[in-house]
């Protein structure tokens, strides 16, 4: 014999009920079928009761309930059996109307009236199903499930109930239908088992009848790794132990009403959770077995709770404080969801329902009034609108590192934890966060434990010039491979240019993002940044492919809000040292990344290399570098027949130089790069410390327009050529280089002979020579192509991936 329970959605419409009928019919052995009310009806009945007691019009609500049932009956039975159905339901409707009227007139809602009203749904749905299935026998659960008053609700009298159900054994037929949820007390008054209680009814019947199995048929494929309404990628858990299922349901996994597990566990009856609308899916099996190999099985959460803390140094070492605290709360029927006490004993925190918090606070202030007056206890502090998250799995037992991973992933995403509790059974780690962080937290934890091989990055890109566009192309090309082989999903969650912006939580379509952006509504960088912060997504990365000072100003706020920053823009790194240091420090504190490898030498691994040296204890002593691809291209190409002004124009047309080549020719770009390299090498270098000789003297930079400047530059051709020819005559070449040596930082021309490492630096190559404690005689040299959108975008891409590869 099996017990099958069908929930509200399974009973939610005529077609769903037909589905139930088919599942019942397909059973080869006798079955007990427990049903919930038609989906949504219990909520309406609760509303009707609460409306009536306020003396407001509840009739509409009841008419709606009647209509819903009438529609279903009509569809199910057409004409046949309607009369029958009508007569068996008439008295239920009448009773409902009578009780509601009484509540309305007296403005009093007793437990008895309330339970009568809200239990009506199951009485009706069970009639429907029993009439639909040929030969089915209908039972009234109120005759078998006995309760007694307990706090705010009812408690099942277990032994009496088991006995009453046991005696039923002999009167069962092949299909036996029971309403879930409803019960009765010793006086024969209507009671209920609490919201969601039909699961429990079914478990009690299964235990009393010693059923072979208990099946909970619902509207999802089974017990999921997390609430599927919040976590889109939650998957069905194949197997849970009773203890795991109990913990998960206690901490909010609504799919099973928590008390359900106990009768099944006591009688060792396996529970299956199945989908009425996808009956062939395997579902979840809950039994006594433990899976050791998977450490964490699922996560669940509770909202609308408050954290209440009793605090004071006078509590330390005093016995009986917690006993008095819990008794005071218990005497007001306040349910405690979680307890956490610091080992210093100077505070005890409990989590309870938001709605209980005021009563709880007053109860505790009264209980500890003397201690508060003597200042041994500071008082009661309350944080409302919190949430509890629990991760559950028997495999966590003796497996070190679970909480380390849990809390570091949460912290890195900027989620503050208010209290933590871990049972000594090590079955569950639960912690308290602010409710506004709940969705993000569930996503972070779900990803890090269940999809550990899979991570999602939420990317926000600003700047769609040559580098930004190129980056988008690269991401488009690589995203499938990254997903497959690296299990990394890159979601472009936002895209902006200087005027417009677009967002999509689940990721913009990469191929069309640029076009969509052109059509988008206007938005400022401030709005873009605020939206990123409001989105509060896990692994958020802001990518700056602009050269804008306005954008660079936003890094601090982003990092403070746990958004990593990857930038090709040199402005922030080369502004004041204090600002640079502040950004680095914020990123460290917040556990996020601030990466700017492409600021120097585009894709060349220069900053990375310096970081590696410094972190391993090496000291950078000297630094010499050719850092401008554009300027190196120019010095390499000017000759007796090719004047400077012509080569500058060419470099501009080839896309080497900045759109305004004066940025390069002033030496500003090289200066910025030197500042960044020096700072990464642990020198607090400021711009004013650098001796700089511009590539082209300052007097040439007066013209507003680029064209005017290029024209004027011709006047400098001869001087420049003379400088070049002079070096040439000595067998040397000129280079525009940056150096940090013996306390001096310089940017300007140098002449180098054939032995110098810069001598053969062709085209637009860059080269950095690093002398350190470990690399002195034979310095470290990094050389290669150091400019261009392709290598820069590749470098930015590499930084983005570094954000998650911690
Ligand atoms: P029924 O009416 O069948 O009893 P419920 O609404 O009580 O169904 O419970 C099923 C619902 O529980 C699912 O539709 C899902 O939205 C929600 N739920 C929350 N957490 C989980 C979880 N971990 N696994 C499955 N479902 C969950
Ligand atoms: N109908 C009741 C409720 O909605 C009981 C149940 O469905 O389990 O709470
Ligand atoms: Mg339910």
C-alpha cells in the first residue's frame, strides 16, 4: 500500500485533477490519496476570515471561491454526477457561510472558527477527486487525525492518531481519498495542521498504515538544490537523507512541510517527491541512506525574520541567562528559528519572525529589567528585515573547509553576515544576512557549492570604441568555449557608451548588443554605476574601455560596493598616488579585483610580472622602458627622406597613436605608464617627481585643432632630423624612454648603441627592463607588440577572467 499526496497546484484545475486521476489509476497496488485544497483556495479562505472579523465585506471573496469550484466541477463532470457533487458539497458551503457570518457579526475569530473556515478547501477537493475515480472511497480525516492545543496552533496527538489510523486498515478499498490539512481535537472541533499541512496528513496516514512508500506529488520535479523561484539553475536532488530533508524544509524549502519527515522516519518509510505534470521524471528519494561523497546537498532560506540580540558584559559567566531568555520567549509562544552565542558570552542572538519581534523585545526587557537597570545588560537590539540562509548536507561532517569557502565567497560579494550557527551535528550551517542581499547570496552560494565547476561573471562594459568593440567580438567568439571547458559563463549585464546604456540581468545578446545600444535611451555614467550597484549581482565586473576621467572617477564607488574593476584607462592609476593607493586598498579590503594590466604595454604581462616579483619578496631596483608603441614607431621610421610630420600622420592613420597624437607626442602617455610601473614596484612616485622632456617641445602644442598642429609640426622636422642624424653618425639610434634609477625618474630621449637592449627595438614594440635583487646582473626583459586594439582587448579579456580565477 502506498500513500500519494497531491498538492494545491496538482488540484488546481480540471485538467490538473485529470492528471491526478491518471496517476492514481496507473498504480497497481491499493493507494491512499491525500489531497490539498484547489490551489490558491486556502489563501482566499484565510483572507475571507480576516476580512469578516474586521467587519468588512467578505462575500465577494466567497463568491469567487464558489465560482472557482463550480467551474472545475463543470469541466470535470459535465452533467454526470453533478447532482451528487452538488448535494455532498452543499452542507460544506452552508457551514462556511454560517461560520463567516458569525465572525462578521461578533467581530471575533476564534481558533475553532478560523480552522473551520480555512479547512473547507480540502473538504471540497477531496469530494471532487473521490467522485471522479470509479470506486474510490472518501474518508474524513477529522475522524483519525487528533490534535491538542499547542501555543498558537495544534499539536498532533501521535499515539491516538496512530491507533485510529491503524484501525482503518480493514476498511480500505483500492483507492481511498482523504482530505489533507484538516483534523479535530478531543471535543470534536475542527482543527488544522498548519499551512502546508497536507504533507503531514499524508505522512501520518503512511505511518499509521505502515505504507510501503509516501509520495508527495507537487509542481516541481523534486526537491531542488535551492528554491527554483529564486535560483533558475537549481536542479533536482536525486537523494536526501531524512535528516537533510528535515533541515532543508525547516529552513524554508517549502516543497515539504517540515513535520512530515518525522512519522516517515520513525516507520522508515521512504518518501518520494514527484512532479504531477512530469510524472516520468525520477523525482527525489528521501530515506535513511547517507551520501558521503557530496558534502553539501541543498540550500534554503527564510525571509521576514528579525535578529534580536541581548548584549552586555555583565552576562559573562553568569549561568541561567539563556535559560531565562528562552523561557521568556517561550511563554509568549515565540518561535526561535536560530540561536547564536559568542563564546565570550557577552551576547546572545536569536532569529525570530518579524511579526514577533516587538512582543519579544518587551518580554526580554521585562525579564531582565534588574540587569538592565544595573547596566549588566545593555538592552535588546533588533535588526529587522533579515533572512536566514542554511546550507545542508551530511557530508559536511568532518569535512574541513566548507565554512571557509562559504564565508569567503559571500564576503567577496560584499554580503555582510550578522550571525552564524552551526549545529554540532554538522548537518547544517546557517547564517543571518540582510533580506536585501538574499537573492544575491543564494546565487553566490548555489554557484560555489553546486555548480562549483561553473561560475558566472556579470560584466558591465563602458566604452565601445576600437578596444571595446574588439573585446565584445572576442567575448562572443570565446564564450562557448569558456562555458564548455572553463565552466565560466560571461554575461554582459550592461553596456554603455558616453550617451546611452542598456542592461539585462541574464546577459545581453552579444551579437546584437551594439545595435541595441544605438537605439537605447540616454543615460549618464552615474546612472550606469548606480544601476550596477542596485543590481547587486554576484561576480560583477566593471570594464572601462574609455579614456575618460569621468569614468575613472567612479572606480572608488564601484570597488566599495564589491564590484571588480578592469580598466584599459590609465587615468586613475596615474593620477595622485593617494588616489591610486586608495583604490588598491579598497579592492583589497573588499576582496574584489582592480586590474589594469593593459595600462602598460597593452597585452604584455608587465604589471603581472612586477606583481609576482614584489609578492615573492623581490625588490625592483631599476626600471628602464620603451613604453610607447606610437613613439617607437615614429623614431624607427623617420629618416633623411621621411620627415617627422609625415610619419606622425602615418602613425595616426594606422591607428597606432591616440586619435589626437599630441597626447603621445607630449610624453603624457609615457609619463602615465612610468607612474603606474613605479607604483606597482612600490615607489610612491608622483607626476611632479618625473623629469620629462616631451617628444615634441611644448611650444608646438598651442593649436586647438589636430590639423593645425600637424601643419605646424613641419617646422620641427629639421630639428628632429638633425637629432636623429647626429646619433646615426655615432652608430647609435634614438629612443624615447622612461627610467627609474637611483632615485630619479625620467622620460625623454636617449641615444643607444648596438649593445643596448633598446637598439633593435623595431616598429611599435615595447620593452621593459627590470633590475631587482634577484635579477640584477641579468635583468628581466619583457618585450613585444605593445599597442593596438587587438592586443589591448586581449589583455582586458585576460584581466576579466582573472577576476574569477582566484
Ligand atoms: P504543493 O501545493 O504541491 O504542496 P507547494 O507550493 O507547497 O506545493 O511546494 C512546492 C513549491 O515549493 C515549488 O513550486 C517551489 O516553488 C517551492 N520550493 C521552494 N524551495 C524548494 C526546493 N528546495 N525544492 C523544490 N521546490 C521548492
Ligand atoms: N491547503 C493548505 C495550505 O494551503 C494545506 C496544504 O496545501 O498543504 O496551506
Ligand atoms: Mg505544500
